[in-house]
């Protein structure tokens, strides 16, 4: 494995490398996560202690991966986020279910693949990120790490999944997800801030 110095050397060789970008990204991520952790209703102080101990590792990992990512969206260093123009509304393609089923049926989908999850609740629509961690080919369903089981056609089988759908990872949806786009019944609304987990999932996307 590469040690820390090796990782910095790899980043510095990237075209257009800004030596101030890495510490600035880390600072933004630290501030965001500390505010999030401060607002948690903690069941066990030991659990919070473990999260704080691992925070440095995950923040640095996310910052390096964001700088090394080939994401087509613009990276905002100060806010540790990606930005791209937002569509007027979230309108999934009419053949969304067919495209997802065809993609999953190829047998080439790998565990750990980052996928877009559509929340089509009329009050607040979003595209979130999750990853596939189980594939039940006989049952024609897949399990995502956070949102649970989905049929090959994208419908959630979870009790609270009425407005939640799995979609094929296509560029337009992924760009909306990594940029935190969301819509209310009135149209576009302010982008949401991605969690550290989602940022790490975003850096794992194979945009090519």
C-alpha cells in the first residue's frame, strides 16, 4: 500500500494541481462533519468516540479522491461540493424501468457499483447515491447498502419505499446526485449537502 507521502506525490502530478486545494477541502469536510456529529442523538458515547477517531482518515480519503476524480461537474473547493446546472424538474425517462432491468440482466453489474436512487415524493424530489451490495439473480432483485431491496424494474420492496426507485447509473442522474439537486412542488430548490458517505460513493463512479 502507498504511504501518505506517496499519495501526496500522486496528487501533485495531476494536471492543474493546486497545492492549497487539499487542505482547503479537508477543512471544509471537517467543519461539515463536526456540525453533523454535534447534532446527533447519541445512544452510546463509545459509538461517537469511534466515529471521531476515524473522521480524520475518511476526510483525507474523501479529499484526495475528490481531487483525483474525473467527475464532469465543477469542484467547489471551499464548500467541498460539485456543481452543475440544474434541470427545471426531475423527470425520469419513460423507459426507466426497462433500461434498469436490461442493465441488471446482463450479469455484468459488480458489487459496490454506485447507483442513483430517485426519491419522487411530490413534496421534495431528490437523486441520492447508494451502492449495490447484494444481487439476487434468481429473485431478480438487488440490495443497496442504505435503501434496501429493489426489484430489477426499480421498485423498492421496503415498507417505507413508496416514492423510492432504483435507476440505471446514467450521466444526467449521477450529475444531479453528486451536485445535490432537489426539487419541491414549486420547482428547483437549494441543493442539499452530500454526506461524507455519499461523497465517497461519488468518487467511486466510473464516469467513462
